[in-house]
């Protein structure tokens, strides 16, 4: 996979939980126009754990058809057992994708031996390449460098996404051949530092709501300036509710829908005003 920014796409749903197809397609085109390097469909920002089972395949298929193999595409298959993850993987049978992405189980805390078993068994039975997703803030189970190095021996495990720069740096320094193992850094606050340190594949959901600044960050001459814009908007999202704010921002970009949990509502008018004014200031609308 090429260097650059990989967008964790949002999933726009209607009031009944069905995909808003035209909105999703417009989002994908905006990212391709912004020179994104690839996609993660139904990751954390894509609210995979909130997408209805009956709509899961439709979201994945729509993404595949709209992308038309123009960029590498991975699909989230996160769940709490080997069997349930493989059920999701098998649902995707026949789709032309570049891999599936799974966190460690997020309901139970896992030790490193259990993590090795979890990923190894999924990779052995998956029709698609498997990418690990290190998300200890949610799963309570950080993946260590030793565990990653052990799992790299499985030829169907092709990479890892992590916000832990030390983890990725340790893998790069340990002497193993990682030339065919993709490492996606998701520590948004230090993307500019990671780029300077040789970690050149960055993946995050904020790119979906900041295509203009994302393109300038990776294809311009002042990455830190545009990263600061993205971080400032991210901080507004945190203040007002991340996915709810993201829903409003995506609507401003012409990609409307419910990107947030179905048990939460819209943000307030003051929050909308603040986000809209800032997105205008940084050139996104």
C-alpha cells in the first residue's frame, strides 16, 4: 500500500438505520479527489459496532462498487470471538477488497497469548488478508511488539493500525523484515512527527470531514499548519460529542446522514454555529 493518508470513512445512515447511498458515494469521491491513499470502511469513525447486521453487507458492497479498485480498501470486521469475526468475514465473500480489520475482543480483556490465538485463527480461515487494530482505550488489551512480531509469521496477517508510535517504532527497530507488513499510525496529534520519523501511512476518521486540509497536509509544504486545523476541529467534536458533531460536519460537506449512535441526538445550535464558522475559516466549506 502506498504512503499517505488513509481515511476511515463515516457511515451515513437514515432514521431507520439504512445506508444513505448517495451520501456515502459522495464522501468516497471527495476523498479520492483529495488524493487519499486508501480507505477503511466501517472502522471506529464508521460506527461499525452500531451498523445493523442487516445493513452490514450493503455498506461494504456500496463502498466497493463506488471505489472501483481505485484505492486500497479495507473493511472492519470487529467482534468478540473468532467465530463472530469469521461470520463477518464470510459475509463479505465475493467482494473485491484488500483486507479486513479487527480489534482484539472489546468486551473481554485479553492477555498476549489469547491475542495471538485470536488473530492467528482468524487469519488462517479468512479469505482476505487480515490487519490488526490496536485500540486499547476501547478493548483494554494493548498489543505488544513481541506479539506483533510473532503474528507476522502468519502470511495472511498483513499489517497493523495503532496510535502507539512507540509500538510501531519498536517493530521497525527490531531487525525483522517488515517490507510486506503495513503499519498504519492513528495517533492524530503527532501525524506530522510520525511523517518525519518514517511512519508514512496515517489512518484516521477526521480525514473524512477535512478533505481540503488533509490533502494540503500530505501534498503541501507545511504539514503542521494543516494538522493544527484538523486537530482544532477534532477538539470541537470532542467538546460537543464526537460522532454527533461529525454528523453535522459531514452534512456541511454535502454528505448528510446519521453518523452517530442511534441513541444520541443532534448537537445544539451553538455547537453547530461554532463548527460551521471554523470549517469555513479553514476552507472546508
